[in-house]
C-alpha cells in the first residue's frame, strides 16, 4: 500500500512530463474512438441503406439462381404461386413482401447507350419492403403502364428529365432482342450510388411481358419486424423448402450483404491500425518517461535497495506510476473521444463535401455519415490505455530496478 | 560474540583487462554497540568496505559472518535484501530522501516495508525518533523545505527507526558545515548510547573521528591501524 502511495505521489514530481505523456495516450485514444465511431456510423448507415433499398431482410429465390445471381440470368426464375407465397407468409408471419424481376439491359437516349440493371417492381408491394419512394427527387413513382424511374446520376449521364421517353434494349428469355419505350416519371436521389447510377425501375408486369416469361420473378423479398430474426426465419423457411423437395432457398440479409460486410470488415482494419498507433504512442511515451524517471532517481533506487526493497517491489512502484499515467490518459482520452463522438453523431460528417459529390466510394451511404456510439469500445479502450502503459513500463522499470545499488547510490 | 566478523575480505574491480584491487584482505571483528570510524585517504577502500559490510557489494573473496551464525556469502539476492531490510540502517552522504514524501513519510518508509507493527505504533515510533533527532514539528515538511542538516537528521531517523543492529554511515557529514556536523554526530552518539545500535562510519574528517570509540585506518585496501578506547589518537 505504501509503495502504491509512493507511486501515485511520484506522478506529481514532473507534472508537465506526466501530463504530456498522458496527453499522448489521450490523443491516441481520441483518434481511435472517433475513427471507431465513424466506422460504426458508416456500418449502420451502409447496412440500413442496403437493407432499405436493395436486399430487405430476407429473400427467397431458386437455389441455382443464387449461384448466378450477379449475371441476372433469365433461367431458374420463380413461377409465382399464391399458395406457396401464403405458406411462406404464414411461416414468416408478415405481409411485408414483394417480388422483383431483375435483368440486364442498356438504356438509350437516341445517341448513346449505357448498360444498366433493370428491375421490375410492383410499387404498391415494394414500398412495404423498401423506402425507394422517399428518395424521389423529381416527379413521382409510377403505378403501372409504360413508365420508368431512374437515378439522378444516370439521368444526368444520359441527359434525361422527367417526362422524357427512355428506351431500354435487352434480350428476351429466348435470346431475341427487344425494346421498351417508357416515359420517365421520376428521378431518384437515393443514398446508394449503385441505385443512382445503374438502376432503372419499371412496372413488374411490363418487364414480364417484354421478357416473355409469364408471371415469373427473380426473387421474393421480405421485411421482418426485427432484422435480428432473419437467420432464424431463413432457417425455418429452408427446412420447409427442403421438406417439400423445393429448389427454393431463403437467404437472410447477412448472406445477401456478404460483399458489403466484407468491405466493412476491411474498414475494421483501419481500427486495428489506430490501435497499433495507440500502442506505439503509449509505449514510446511510457518507456521514455520510465527511463527518464529511473535515470533521475538512480540514487533513490539505490537507497530503496539499501533499505531492503527487492527488484520486483521497485518495478511495482514504476509500473503503478505508469498505470497512473495510463489512467489519466485514458480518462482524458475517453472524455475527449466522447465529445468527438457526440459531435459526430449529432452533426455528422459530409462525405459529399469531402468528395465534392463525385463519389461515395461505392458504399451505400448518404452524403453525411453520422458517428455511432458503442459503449463497449469506450470501456475497452479505457482499460487498453492503462494495460498498454503497464506493459510498456515493465522492461524499462526492470532495467532501472536491476541497477547495481552501489552504482545507483553513488551515481557512477 | 562479535556482531560482525570479516574474514580475509578481498575486492578486485576489473577495468577492461586490468584488475584493480580495492580491498586486499581485511579481517576484522565488530562488537555489538561499537561506534567505529573507518578512515583513510580517498581511494583507500573505505566506501568499498562499507558497501561490502552492508551487502550492497559482494567481496571477490572472503566472507562475513553476522551475529556468529549467518554467512552472508551464502545468501541469495532476495535473502540479502531481506537481511538489509530487517538488520541494517544506512546513512548516505547525499541523504537520498524521497522528495515527494514528507519527513514523516520518509522515515516511515523504512518500517512500512517491514510491516510488523500497527499503524498507531508505527506513528508513535516515527514521531519519537523524529523528536529524538530534533525534528519535532517538522514532520510534514518535504525535503526541499528542510536545511541540509535537517535532511541528514531525517536520514538518520530513517536509518534508526527500525531499530537495526547495525548502522552504516558513509561520510554522513561530508556535505554539512562543522556546527551541523557536530549536531548530527551528537545525535548518532546519543542513539548509540541509548539504543545500543552499532555504528560504523567512513570518513576522512578528523572532527568526526573525535567521536569514535574505535578507529580503523585503511590504506591501499588494508587495515594499517586499529585502535579502541575513550581518548583515541586522532590523526590530523
């Protein structure tokens, strides 16, 4: 206890040095917390946007279609069967479902063509799963007929305005070329670059007729009351499909967002880099402080040894002192980080300002990212700062404590 | 029985390929309660001998028997630390007080690490010893608020508070003026008489030697003179 008291008092010997070392740790912690908050905010926003605009919570499609879904094939589509849909809805216990038909096409403005992803939707059902309509910038969402809605980026690229006629070129299921001439009823400005630049939405029945595929669709899409249930529900559905010997399979939003989650995982590497920076900052700061302290206190170390203190007891004094520096650094770091995260979560950071509206790096986010709170991160980094300070101090403390007492006392 | 028995102690320092002998075979016996001064010119080996007696340094050869039983060469580093903790007191030329602790806490340090007595007893003991060395009322001052003499008194109190059997003092008055030196020496002599503590000093100050009850002269690492009594022939 006395040695602990001594270690704490030692923190006041060189207040400026203690504060500077602690501030270095605080700075590292602050950067980590802000960066982590940004990642959390980006992750939440990205996933929410992806779920609300593209994937929903759950999708059902043909097992073979899943393997080739990136190519948007016309094979292995689902024949819409009201009886099966009713059974699915009974299992999922929701009326929030829709069907979509996706196919590859080119958009033509009379002068140029551009490859796009055409999506046939039933607007009434679609809005139970997606919030696409909220992002109509100009015009309105179609209800039926020869109409399309496209994203702002695509509209700008092709020079389309609401009311213009758009031509879509594509191949039918049989491989013959076909076109759709449709009026542009609305322009979207969604927080998702893919939607803004590559998607064309048209009525489902128009798409089905034009592709000559009857009432088939690519997939059923569902919104659950709680997205956390999606794994459990998809497992139930798959058991149901397997029992019936069906080719259908259910996929939860995590399976549907694998690429996105992988991208988020990449983002977590940034946090590891930040952690590494904290380790370096804290280690250098603490080692420097302990070595300086040990050199300054050589005579004291010698005296302590003469009094009968063992190496581990002297090391203990330095380690507790470093833990104290780590504690101060962690407290300030967490406080500063808390302020930073609060500001980020309240006011956000404008990505469009940073990139002049050119890109969101392919990530489905709005023009602003808001910081996210994760209390566990605060707790983790608080103790991390202290533990790193302790670990960093052990070797230099041992170096000081193992000094020959005679040399230490007489400062030779 | 002698408190300390030094048996043919030798110490050689190795400086590169050159061996520098500091102690060339010293055999001595120090009785309990002695007030002994080791003197000699600079580089004669006084401090080295004191460090060896205090287990801060190891002899190259020879052994020290403590209290007729313990051979110090047979003890491990940790056992030597424990031996110093419970049996020895040190007073250094530079007092070596801890600047962030008060006079009280600096003295308390020596018995806190022994921890065999209650807080109340410990407090009484520290206050008593501080009073004995004339520092009553200055307990809460930090070293930078004390004069050189007062600091050395704190160091004496720290060395004596645990009632060690042996106190080793390496030129304890070297940084003090003559008046303060006498005060400090008076205190140590008083403690020697009052507590029966054995004192061994190293010095080359004749004023300090006047207080000695035994004078041991060392030259070139050997004892050249060893005299005991009340009125010793102090060299000038």
